[in-house]
């Protein structure tokens, strides 16, 4: 059984320039995911898929491999994660190297730990899912969400306007960290999330989506608080 970690890190991030290698508490943010993957001991190879030479150099410095650079089609704004993974697996196949399982790990996920990766892989194997990924619970019941149009509030689901929060089923969202998947299932479906996907619940303190400068600052504060809790 062979397992591959694929860290997807193109150079053309728009909202936060050079986001994938920007220092996060003094270390390139991509280094956190590389370290977690290596320390987990789960992978035969921890590779970075990038079109950017500087990203490649930094990735290799922290112990990842960069066996080839991403092509222009999978490095533009329209390429999907599935496109990138398909290219990576095809490149390895050309070298007569195949994998049974793989983990697509995002480069801006500094909260990922070796323990979380192990937990996801165990769930993938034990439950025979196509994919397993971390999810977080919405802090407020989505059944009582509202729309705001021209400053007028409207219920998404009016039937729950008077329903008590504790009587509503909890809902979860993708934490945006990684997808551990069965390679054969992915190649057959050409997508990561299928009807046979599983989620592992993580707390609000175990992830933070980083899309803006404010997100970045909050993520650093949250990461530091998490460190203090574990000391």
C-alpha cells in the first residue's frame, strides 16, 4: 500500500500575494503542512505541486519533494483541485509509480497536525470511504439563517422562525484543510467529494480559513492561543 501527500501551492494567489509562502509566525505557512505530513509517517512521498520556482525551493528546504513543476493549464485561475491532482497522479504514472491513497493538503492550513492526518486516514480505511476531510460545526443554526436584501431581512427557512436552536440538527462545513482519498475512487469519479465521503469533526480552534488580511491576523492569534493551551 503506497500513500502520497500532495500539497497544492501555485504561485498566483490574488487576494493575499505570495500567500502560500508568506511568513506565518516566522515560518513560511506552507512549512506547517509539510512538517505535519512528514511527521505523520503516513506517506511514501510528500510532494508539492507548484508552478513557482521560489515555492519549490522553500518546499524542498522543509523536506518536501518537487519532482516536476505544474503546467500552465493547471496553474491558472480556472483549474480545479481535481485537475491538479489528476496531473500529479498522471506524472507519477508516467514514471511507473502508482499510489493507493493520497492526501490533498492545502498550503495555507497551519493547524493541521500529524494526529489529525492519522485520524483521517484511519477513518478512510476503516469505513471504506472514497474521501475523508475535516469539518467544523456552524456556530449558529443554518436553518434560522436570514437573507438581507435592500436592508430588509427575510428568513431562508420561515418554517424554523420559531424553532428553538437546540431542537435543530447541527450542520457542518468543510474546514478547508485537506482531503484524504482513495486514488482509484477519485480516478473513477474525477471528483473528491462523492456520495461516499466521510467527515471528521474538529473544533473551532483547530482551523481557520485565510482569505483576507484580517483572516491572517486572527489565524495567528488563534494559533498562538492554541499553543498556550498545550503548554
